[in-house]
């Protein structure tokens, strides 16, 4: 998943507590009214199919083979890179090979630059020799081969006049940029498993003013906050331009401790470093916090430090198309086969590991779910469509592009300063415009919280679906699937569906070491995968999409969000204080 | 500390349950009888000095400055390396600077080769690009610059006929040697703190047949075990000779997971790779288990793997002298000043980190304890002597050499096969021969269990000292020093003292992440240090050596071990079964 940001809060609340038919009220102002079917109180489950899916997924699993091919062989899959292209081709071919229909790649637009890390090494040569843990930051240019240079520590620059103190002092030097991370000798990665009590808490909807959002990092609506963000983004690019103009040799930033370093710091010098017009002008690497701290302490005690630094990277194109891999099991019921149930995860990753848990796990869970459904000869009434997205890590681009091209368009602010942040974070400025297929998508099921097993599912505030998921999940309780939560979750590819009023869901996954170790780090590799958890997840994914594709009704929807209505609702009532003096 | 081996078990049990005067009984068979003084029931404590030591150690601490100079600037300190020499000189000069007397270096013998890692990098170039975590194994020769070569996986070779299958197949290849470590997605480093219950258990002496040794890895006395060890050691050198003769380009072994890799695998190709006559003939590096696993899985699925490997190392001499740093606060009491209380830790380390917790922590605790004693103007009656040992990691050489040169000699097996393992593991073959100073050493206090605070002390089965330590420790209880254990502990520099009947002690330290993360790994750096714990340890170390140097009596001793007596004791009694048929 993308770094934790609650994107929808910046746009419009999607968890309206209005009547289910609200979306029809919007028809007069340009929205198609989707007539929602009456939902039955009891789900009819095909328990024979449940058993076959489960047997195939647990006893004939091939999920670790997908893991081997995708993570070990193809490796990390940065959006725009040759490896992601290879992964797109490979997943399309795997889908064809397992007998799916219509396996193909679909562009979601011009992403920007293709880029690949060839290899990075950072060796200290004075005052002592040391081999440091280092990785290029994504889209960093290369150093001119291995450079051996003095290191200079520069504190965080906050405004342009801070540049003055460093002018003429950086030529040929390696810049150690920003403060050394604090020493925390107690920081070790945690392996966390949700217990019954924790799951029970997730299953409760807290009416504490946060409406279930407290556990998320919620971006404030405060314009002052955003002004600061815009300024920072613009200023970061000025900083790297300054270092480059001063002919510094390279830039080092701290990346994490204990052998775990983050590789999503491409934005440390600006968000859009992958676009040719924002290309970073100086080579940059993340190094272990311990290495950063050591150099920093030495320099602060007047000990000159020299490094031999080699950042080898390669740009492979300025306008690489962003691609999603798509394939289907066509629906078998003539009356329902145009309706679609989707599932997926994102295929792109960061670079230092192999993106095994973010979100390789989601991708292979989706692949294995499709394989299981073919292997058990399922004939779903609706079409089941799998999508492996690109560009999630830079802004949920693949799924948002797919939603835009197939289901509905959104209107975003065109203010120049908002163009410094990705679309999904920009202010929404108008109503949703629906396309005909909007009426045909029953729901989308996403997996993007690591390798942990599925312990339940978030309804995203779609209350009507709670009881349906409860019933679907009941035969899966012994696999650990127990919890239906009305809470919203964010930061990944179900959000674009949710934003246009389509049912999009993310599962509750056992956290394991996702947050503490593998998410966006060099440690996100095959060894972090839990095979039994992945098997369980694929079984549940296959079962849920089969259920959705086989029941009589489409899944119930939340009301469509609409700015006018929201604005009206958020206005205070008038005349409430009868004795208030009129101004 | 050295990898956990209970050395004394291979020689002679030192925890004899005989009367305290036993050592005198040995005089007729060549041992000097040390007349032990009657110990008082109550210790007289200088509580004013307790308070001054504590105030100086906590409020005026300089221990993190020693850490900065020793770990950040000087770096890792492999025995024989230029860095250890620099550290020896620096510690000697620091001791002089803090006002100690007689600061000097003392050789404990010819160690072997000087060696230094310049830097190591391992990049995968096919089938994908990747930057792997890697370190040269100690005393590995260098590759010829950066070599790019195919990797070949070779299973563990167990006997010479296993070589045949690989003859003619290794030229120019990088050998991935041995099985890939098992995947354990649950393995994360642990941060452990001993709680009251755990400490209470350590404080109990279990009469379970192990006599307190259960928590140690006890080397068996079984000759078959040792025969196997000798064979393995000899065979490992044959394996590397085979790879070299087949002109393999380099050798890779797995080193650890989750960003933590071990650097004490110099013995993976034989114990004595630091001796010119056992010099390893092929360049070798440890790589992260994840990298090893990835390459291994790819090769097993017929995917060719290429690496760009650069192991840069330098040999700096064939016969580097092993050195200890020694300094003193001379005793102030004319009657007692020839008697000595010692303290110390080992200055040498492995190579991938900076040896901050093993045993840099012990070294700076000892340095800071001496600084505190000078700062508070302590005038101990006996001489307090600090020793920072070398060669601990390869066989407790520095302290054993010091004991041999000053206090007593031991006799070890001269069988050729026993020469393949370090002296401290060899079979002892005769009685201890004492030197005059044996009678003058009151005790030795060692710190070598990481950065954790001192929670108590092991008496090494010296029961008479339990009550003394209890009384010394009582005013320190609020600092967390609570537990006196009669159990023995092993694997570090107090052992050579203990082996010749001298009181040598190791403190009980809070484990923290020593075993799980920093012990012999690339993560053993400044950031692993806990400043408050180190301050506490220095205060307790200073207090204990001051107490030992100031009380009226020398510390009580355990009886000297002696082979004849042990042999006699271990013979079964005769005539116990009156009806047994004589053979």
C-alpha cells in the first residue's frame, strides 16, 4: 500500500449516513441513478464450491511458485521500470496459461520516466573502513562511477536564504543531508498478530467524533496545512537544484535502522521526481541510520570522513505508459454475465527489496484465487475480472485510471499549487460523472496489507453489506476469518472505486511484521512471506468473489458522495438560538 | 564474548564441592599452597565513596565519548588488524590522560595475520538487478577487483569423494556454498529484559544434574565428539583448497536474516584462517540469508544467476603480536599495594559492525570505571589494574596469555589433532603450575555481555564470596543490581583466571538485543548502546573493584582443580554390591 494517507478525507466524505436511495436524488444534477435491488436477509451459499475452493487452495496451492517467479526472478517492480513491464507481460501470460479469457494489458496513461537501480555501494574509507547499507533513491541519477569524496553534513534547509551559508563549499563533496535520526537502542522490528480482543475492537464502530477514522492518519482539510505541503514540495526541488548547481557529488539521506532501510524516499527531493520536467539533478542514496549517525557524529567532532560511493542507475525512457494487467472468467448466466465482480492488488513496488509483501502478496493472492476458481471449474454467473494495478505507490494511478476510464470521472482542483501533489490528494471540485459500466460493477475486492492472513473485512461504511459478509464468512471462521468492521480503511486501490460510489473493499489482514519491517523496505522479500497465510487469503479471496459473482443481486452500494449535498449538510442550521442578536 | 562454548568443561570442573583448604592439600604434588584468610561475616563499606562514584558515573559520565572515539572513529578491531593496534595505542593514551600509572601495552604472543576489510559489495546483475547485503569473512583474500561471474550452488561437501562431482565445473564461478537457510517469516530480533522472576531463577542453583550449567552450551567430554570436530576442522580447509584449485572465483555463505548478518564466520573454512600456514586460498563473503535464498531458489529453477562481486581486503602482516592494554591505580596501603584487583573486557571485535557491544561496551565500562575512580580521587589500598584484552574472539588469547605470563601455567594435550582447535578447548593433561603473583591477585571483574545494565553477578561457584557480593550490592539495589548467582558462566576472559583457581567474575547483564541482534553482527554499532545502562554498569564496576581493593582481606578462592583428584573422585566406589559376581 501507499504510505498511509487517508486520501478520501481530502476530497469528500464517502461515509454518508443518508438513505440508500440518495444516489437517485442526484440524477437531476447530472448523475445516473442506479436502482439498487432489495437485498435478501439470507444468503444462499454454495457450500460444495466453498469446500472445493478450500481444498484446492490449501492442498494444491501454487502460490509460492507465483512468489518465486515474480519476486525472485522478476524482482522489484517500480512503476515505469523494465521489471514492471516484464511483470505485466508475465502476469498476462500466466493468466492466459491458467485459462482465463481476455488477458491483456491496459494503459492508464503516461506515467513518466523508466528507471532501474543497477546497484549501490557506500564504503567509508576514512577515518576507518566500513561497508554501509545503502540503496539509490528511486529515480536518482547515477554517480559518475565510484566516486571517493569528503562528506559534508548540511542541516535541513528550510528556506532559500539558508542556501547562502553553503555556497561555494560543496564542490565535489558528498552531502549528508538533514539531522541524524535519534538513537533508539530499543527499536527492534515487531512481529504482531491480532488477537481476539484486538479484532473485537476493530469490529466495533467508535462514535468518538472520528467515525472509525482514528486509526488512520487523516489528512486535515485545513488550507494552512496544504499550503505548507505545497511549499515544501516546491522547496525540496529547489534544494536538490541548489546542491546540483553547487556541484556536490551526491546526496545521502538516512533510511532506517537495524538493517531495515526504506526505499520510498524518492519523494525526499520532491514528489514528481519520476517526471522528466521534475527530474532530480543530483545522485542520491539512502543509507542506514547507523551509518548516517556515525558519519554525522564524526563530522561533528571534526573528524574528516571520506566515502567511496557508487550509485549505479539507468533511465530507460521519459514517457513510459502505466499499465494494468487484466483478465477474466466470463460470467455463465446470460442475464448477469455483463455484470462484473473485480479483485486485485497492485503489481508495482518500490525497489530495494522485491516488493513481496507490498504488494506482491496481494498480486499473487489474486492470481492464486483466479487459478483456484479455474481449477475447481467454477462457473460464476457474473464475470470475474482480476486486475493487477501499476502506479499505486506514486498515487494509486493504475486503479484510479481504470475507474476513470471505465466507471466514472471526478473533478479535481486545477490550481497550480495543487499540481505539486498527486491527483488523489487534490481537492475535489465537482460532482462525479458516471459512465454506463458504473451500473454493472458489483464490487471490487483488494488485498494490499502484506502477507498476513485475512482475519475479516472492512465494509468501508457500507452498512448494508455487513450482514452479507457475515454470512459469507461464517464457513471460513475456522480459517481465522471472523471480523466484519464497518470502518473505512484507506491508502490503496479500493479507494478510487469507493470515491465514485462503487463497492470497494480491503480485507483485515494479520499485521505480522508488515509495518515494522517489510513495508517499503529492503527487507520486503520472499523470506517475509508466510505460506499458510497466503494460502488462506487466496481461499477467502476466491470464495468472496465467487459469492459476489453468483448471488442473485448486485452488492448493495453506499450513496454517491456529492459536493453540493455535503456543503449543504455541513452548513449550520439557522435560527437555532432564538435570542441571538442578528448581525 | 566468544561464541558460546563452555570451555572449562572440556578441561576440568572448577566447581569442586570440597573444603576451602583443598588447594593446600595439593602442595605435595607440585602446587603452591595459598593460605586463605578467614573472611569476616560483615563487610565494612565506604558509603561516602559509593555516593561519590555514583554521582560521578551518572551525572558526569563520559562513557559515550569513549564510545564515539572507539567505535565511530577507530571502528571494528579484529585481532591483528591495524585498527586494533590503533585502539591499543588510543586506550593506553586515554589511560595515561586520565592519570593512571604504568599505562602500557603487553604482548601475549604471536597472533598471526593482520587483515582489514576495505569494503565488500555484492550486486546481482541477472536475472534482475539487486543490491545485496554482504561482508567479507574475516581473513578472506580479496577478489581481483569487481568480478562479474555466474553463480553455481554447491551443496555441503562432507567427504573428499564429494569433490568429484564438481571437478572441472567451477572455473571462474562464484560458489554459493551449502544449503539455503530455512525461511522463517516469524524471525525478528527480540529485545529482552530480565524481569524479577527471571532474575530470581538465575539466583537459584539448580540441583538437577547440571549444577547450574544447563543454560550454557556444554561441550561434551565424549572423545567421539571431539574426533568429529577435528575431522571437520581439517576437512573445511580441504574444501576451500578444492575450490581454489578448481579456480572458482569466490565463495558465498549465508550470514543471517532481516538485515542482521554475522561476521564471525571466518571459521566457516577452518578455525585458523588467521595463521599464515592456514591462510584461506579463496575469497569469501557472507551474504544475507534472503540473498542466499533468492539465488539458491533461482538456480534450483534453472534460472542462471550472475553477480558482480567485489571483496576488497588487505593483509597487513603475517605475525602480528597480540596485545593487551594495561594500566593501574597504584595501591595506597604499603602492606597491601602489591596485591592487585583487576577489571577489564576485551578490546578486540569482529568486523562488520564496530564491536560496540561485543565487547566495546565492556572496554568502555572498564575505562569509565577507572576514570570515575580517578575523578573521585579514590585511593584504594590495593592496586587496581585495568586490562583490555586482545584475541578474545579467536580463543580468549589475551587474558589466557596474561594469566599464563603472570599467574599460572596449564598443560594441554600435544596430540596433533588437538592442534586444530584453540588451546582453551584442548584437553588439559597435567596440574596447574603457579607463579608467585598467583598469591597476589585478589580477583578479576569482567564485563562482556553487551550494553545491558548490571543486574547482578555470577560467583562461578565460589560460594564463600556470595555473602560478600550481597553486602557490596545492597546499596546498589535501586540501580537494579539485585542478584547474586552461584552459577558458573563461561565464554569470556574471566575463564582463564577461573581455570587456575583465581577469582574471576562476570556480571549478570540485562540481555536487551545482544543475542538476537548485535552479538557478532553488522548491527553491533554505536546505536545499539544504551547510555543509562552503560553508566550504571560503570558505577557498579568502579564500586566493586574499589570494595575489593579496600577491604582487609583478599577475596576468598575456590579450591584449585587438579586432574589426579578429579580422576580419583570420578572412579566408582568398589564393593558396593555385596552379591556381585567377581569377573
